[in-house]
C-alpha cells in the first residue's frame, strides 16, 4: 500500500469516525427510535460512500477487491457456504451461553410503518453488509496486515467490529465470531464478495 494512499485513507477514516460520533451525539438529543435506527444503517453508510467511494483513488482501492473474477471460481462458492454454515452453528452454540443481560439495550427496533420496514430491510440486508465489510476488511484488516501477521489483524478487526455493536455479551461474542469467519473467507477468496454475501445472508436470516 502506497504511503500517499495510506495517509489519505487514515485521514478519511478519522473523518468518518468524527462524523459518526457527532451524529450519535446529535441524535441522542432527539427522542426518536427512527433516528436511532437510521443512525446505524443509512446515515453511516452514506457517510462511508461520501468520504471513501466518491473519490477516484479510494474507489479504485475498494473495488480492486470486488472484481467479477470471484464468480468464476467454484471454490469461492464453497468458502461462502462453509462460512455461512459456521455462522449458523456458532449462533446455535451460543444459545446455550449461561450469561445473559436482559437489561442491556439491543439494536432490535420494532417498526410498523411499511416504508420504514422496507428501508430497514434494505439497510440491514444490502447497505450495511457492503459498507461494513468494505470498512472492516478492505480498510482495517488490510491496513493492519501491512504491519502485522494476518491472524493478529483478524483479531484486531473482529474486536473492533464486535465493540461497535450495542448488544449483550453473547451477541457480542457471536459478532466477533462472524467477523473471524468473514476475515478467513476474505483471505481465502481475496474478494469482498465472500464476506458481503455471508454477512448479508446472516442479516436476512436474523430478520425472522
């Protein structure tokens, strides 16, 4: 990774974090569940697109790992399938986790409006997996791999991803495992499509 590109991405990551924090502070003053939901899906995704994707240099950096070559290799489909099965098994195993924190606020929001329900599904199943995997895998994981072994970068990336979710301990452990699995699939396929598909499939499954 070129030094100039590194500096540019670090600056834009800092800007992304600052805007996210400012938005969280702003939305906390508004007593609205809808605002809380949009905060975590559409607005953060919009921030990511505006800060990273609309610039030529950055767009090329991310899309380099989203070529159609992914679909030409049958082994990539196998990695996605095995990865998704691993996620399902991990979720089942954590059902037996002895610790629960019913008082802990979760990210589950009940939406009765049809337009907002559609927006929720689009954000959860399409938008969130795309920008989150771009951020976590292509930016954070690949950046750490410049200086650290893959397994250390994978753990750091997964810890960050788990800590960014406002959920109880068993769910946080599951999110950490989800990130570990998608990091491995990302390395095996050398493409963002694998992690995005697994992430999207799981989010769709969790709607029920």
